[in-house]
C-alpha cells in the first residue's frame, strides 16, 4: 500500500479487485464467526465473547489475505472448519497476549489446514 501512495514509484491500484477482496474477506468472516470475528476470550477463557479487539481485527483480516482466494463462503463445511480454526486461534491465551504479531501464525494455520484447497 505504501508504494501506491509514493509519487516516485507509481503503481496502478485496482479498485475493483481490491473491493472484491475486501468484500470476500468480510463475507467469509461473517459466515464463519459472525459478530465474534474480532472478539475477546471470555473471562474464564473458555469461549469467545462478543466484542471488538483492534488487534484481532488486524490479525484476522491480514492473516486471511494469504488464503482468501482459496476460501468459498458458500461452502458450509469449509466455513464450519474456519469457525473452529479461527475460534481456537482467537481463544488461545498466547494469541490474546501477543495480538497483532501473531497474525503470521494465523495465516500459517489457515494455509496448512487440510480443508483449504
């Protein structure tokens, strides 16, 4: 994104392609987790509670970008698997402490999950 704004290194920005990626990212998250897409763990640490964490927002949305083209939001089985994976990741105590820096682990987990083809 920095290169797009750099007048010394002009790069075409494909608004339509980026708009489609944006929409698909949030469609996948809505189908997989709904209002818990960027949630915190509950106080007991046993499940996600509705809420919004800016760190989870950044980690999840950036983490998805490496595999977004492999995900199909209309595939209920795949979305159920993503729900379990993302929920486990967001509920992880380590991730809750490190937040954004763990996004690479999230992307890696999505890439290596056997259901993403």
